[in-house]
C-alpha cells in the first residue's frame, strides 16, 4: 500500500472538522486565482482549513484550457511551500486525494427556466437533464432548485438544499413552462446569495461538512429586464471570496445573444458551457461531465511545523503537469496556526493523521537551493 493511501477518508474526521470549524474557526480562503499557463492548465485554491492543526486541508480545483480537471494527480505532481520554504516530497509530509474518494459533500443550485418558449421538447429535455443530475449525485451531496418564472422577484425557490432524490424529483415533476419572461440575471444573483448563506440541510439531522457550492443553469439564456444588469452580476461573481462556478446547459437552437449571456457568466466564474440546442442525446454526457468536474477537486493534507501562535501563515501549492515537465504553476493561500480543542474525537482523528503523516525533524523537512539566501549568511551562499 502506498504511503498516501494509509489514511482512508472517514466520516468521523469530517464531522469533527465541521464541528471545530463551526465552533472555533473562520474559514481561510485562498484569494488568488490560478492562471491557465502556456502549457494549458492552472489551479485555484478555494478553501483552507486548519481545524485539526498541525494538519491542514487545502481544497483546490485544477483545470485545463477546456476547463476540464486534471486527472490522476498524485504527490509527485504537487509542490508545497510554507512561509517560502519548499517541502521535500521524499519526506512524505503531505498527501493528495480527490473529493470523490472522501466524505465531504458538495452543494448545487439548479436554476430552471420556465419560459413558454421552451414548451414541448426543449422543456422536457431540460427536466430530464435536471432529473439526471439529481440521480447522478452522491448520497452526501445536496441540491437546491430555483425557477425563473412570473413571480414579482422573477424567481421562486422550488426546493431548499436536500439530499433525497425522491423529494427533489417530486418537486421537479410539477414544473410547467408557464412564464412570460425570463429574468436570468436576477435568478442567478439569487442563486449566488443562496450559495453564500445556506446552512445545513432539510432531510437529515446528521452533521454534514460542505466544501463547495456550484450553480447549474438550464434554459435558453435569454434575459428579460432583470433588475440587476449583466455587468453588475459579473462584478459580483468576480468579487466572491469563495468561488461559485456556474455551469450552463443551453437549450436554444441557434447561436446568438442568449447563448452569449450564459457563456459570459460561465467564463467569469471558472465554470463550463454546454450547447444542447436540439441535440438531446448530449444531455446525459453533459450532466455526467459536470458531475465529474465537481468531484475532481483535490484535497491536499499537509503537516505544518509552525508553532501555535494564532497567526496567519502563507502556504503556496504548485502543480507540475505532466510529471517531469519541469514547469509548475502555483496558487497561494493562508492557514491559521491554532490549537484545536482537546475533545477526545479531535485527538483520535489527529492520532490517525499522525500515523499517516509522521513528524520529521524540521531540519530534514525542506528542499535546499544552494543559491537561496539564508538568515545567518548575508552573502546568500551556504
């Protein structure tokens, strides 16, 4: 068994981490967006948690030029720097796992267009795609639904976050294309507000730990006199501290302004656009692709050696893809060096992490560049 496979994801760890964070910590968010480089890939850290310090979880999203996730990454593809010093990967002080193999949950808000112009085959295809999304989710993942309709606000919350496919499916089955207008931007803005303010679920009393939220828009892409303009909505998307990617399935038949509305929202949020039109056979493949993207985020767990001081400390994560290319793209975030409460459950999880990532002497922890300046040598040479 490989060293990074020693620790299997367990629900207890996530429950404890969620309790600690809810009671003690504010989340540390990575603000810098990774950039798609000349080799066609990038990364973005979207969450950092240190509720089990000295063990730190870094949640990150990778993508190529087509916004597809990088697959089969392992520790050999990853570089970790803490306060400017690079960990030696041979010391086995960090591990990498995809979200799909862990117990953390994700949330998705389906934004459904009920305009009359979709009546018939397009609307039926849209409902099928929403049902397919619900059926394909993992048991711990939650889905909410919001409809674009004739209400005074331009939208209605059809369902709050729920994990039960049966409940979501029954609410979806009652939907009809009766709307005269589609206030797309108002609906997406409402979905963004739901993404930022929702707590808990409504189908279970179990403690759950949600790490990311996405928006999936299904409809034509048209907008009829929303109270918020597209430029204002784009500004809101760009200003989010916790990114909320927007994925869009467009059921309009021809390329035009409506499609460009959705394309703009998708591009600005690091999401992905799917032109369905009348090609309904693409629905299943597109939904499966969205689910794959959501579950292909990675969790980097590393052991920190900064003494507990309550302060924020820099962590920089790089991805080299493919292995051996010699080019690494980085994103930066920070973590808090804090002492978690000594609950028995916390100590138990820390003990398991300690077995998976045993401590080493700090003098052996870092890679050494012979040309890098050192504090006790003004000349900068060892």
